């Protein structure tokens, strides 16, 4: 297989059909519509330190592989934290930025990063993408190249190519086989104390004077979108972050990807007062953003977790990934799940230091996941 690669600075430079043929039906975040909307609405670019440098791999004239990739001038929105590595580079007199990341901006959802045409030689294309990415990183003289949240297949390929592998943890829900009949059937698997806690939280939300409903983004009115985006932005304002995703971005994704952007709304006297934004694919719901105008007891848990769980059960989805961090998710049915990243460090000495650090961190992370597993809410048979 004779392969050749090129870098593009915008998804304007590749047909959406060609890109999406590599993505398939999984991972809405990898769709051309999603990544292109980030570019079109200024959610990535110089202002935020995410400069598109997508890698395309061709066999003749046919696109057989791609890598969503960005040149980064800061660490914002990556959610794999490497500040200590940046400081070590600076102390050694070497700048850490710019660096390259193969990732979906602001999205800690595990999935494919090495995108492969379904009719191509997958192992050869993966190897070709990795080799081309490393060659381009060397030519660009960046400090490092990082694959964030690759799935197991890509992680294996990256490890075989000699990259350093880092382990993290999130908290995911998995449907049983066959699936739960309804939320009560799911909750029946909990211990008595944990079951009572969930029911109490759901009762608090119902008694707070709000009504709940779910809808798809393309079904929402202008006024509803203004309110939902206000909720989203308010969370970042409260926490001192930046609301990088515009209302226009969300609306374009909804229009170009109908049925994939799911919103859970809480309304009071007919007006939205809180909301949670999710995306979905064929078998997984991904929790992304939440916000509110006013605080109501139990409402955060209801909109961000319980409404999503009911949606998954109702629609037969296999998994609910509610986002990064949060040990409090365990008692609500989300169990510790490993996540991964892969790293190429240009400087040999710093690479060895980071490799030593990762060996110790991995041992600690595996112990941590084991300890968290002891707090499962599910009844022990």
C-alpha cells in the first residue's frame, strides 16, 4: 500500500462525505459537521489556542485515513492535565508550546482518533497515520504530540509505535443485557440505602416546582436556544472558565446532525430555568454541559444523570458517558472506567523523565480505581 499524507488548516479542505466515511456511525464529535462547526463559529482558532492541523492520509486519490489534530499554544480545553510537564520543559530552558494534540476540542470522550476507511487495510493505515503524524511533528519542531482519549484499538497501535501511555479514570454507566425495562428496574439492582438516596433526590427535583422534558436540538425554538446557551455560559462564568461554544455552534450542529443533540430542560411557569446538553450516537449518550438560572434541590442530579439514564433505557442505548471527573457519580450507578492518552516527547531526557513518572502514576491510578470500585451502589449477589 503506497500512502502519502498532507496537513490541512481547515475542514473546508476536505469533503464531508469523504471524512464521515472514515468516522462511521459512532462518535458524533468526530463527524465533519461537529468539527467544522467549531471552526466556522470561532470556537477554535487563535483566540482559544486551538489551531487546526488535520492530517489526511491518501492511497492514490482516495482518502483512507485522517487524524483530527491541532497545534496548541496553551493547555485549555484538553482535560488531560500536563502542566507539570510544561513546567519541566520551561525549567530546562525549552518551550513546551506550541505542541500538537490529536483530540476533539473541549471533549473528554474516548473514541477513535486514527480514522480509517472501512475498506482499507486498517493496521497499515493506523501505522501510516502515526508515522506521518510523528514525521510532521518533527518537521514542525514542536515539543510534543499527544493523542487524547483514544479508544482501546488506537491505544494499542500507539503503544506498539512506542508512545508513552497514560491512564486516567472516568465514571460510566453500562446497560445490562438484555437492557433494563425502566428506571425502577435499574434502581432495583441498588442496595437499599443507595436506592433510597436516588429516590429522595428525584423526589426533591419533582417537588421543586419545575417540569421536566427532553427534546432534540433541531426541535427547539429560538427562545429556548437562547436560554439553554445562557445556562451553559453561566456555569463557566461561575467557575471562572470560558464559554467557548457559541449558540450558533450548537444550533448548526443540531441542524446538520438531527437526532444527535439531546437537551433535557427544566421549566418553571413555562420558562426554561435549567438545562443539560448531551449528544448521542447509535449506542452511547454523552453528557456535555449543564447550567441553571436558579438552584433547585436535586435538579443537577436529575438533569445531568437521571434524565439521561431514563433516556438510555428508553432508547436501548448501551452506555452513558456523563463527562470527566466526579466521584459522586458512583453512588448514582456510574462505575470507574479507565481512559487513556498517548504521548510523544521530542527531547530524549524529558521523555525518559516523563516515562518514569507515568510508571508510578499508572500504579497509583490502578490502585485508585480498585478503591473506587468498592463503593459501587449495586447489590452484591
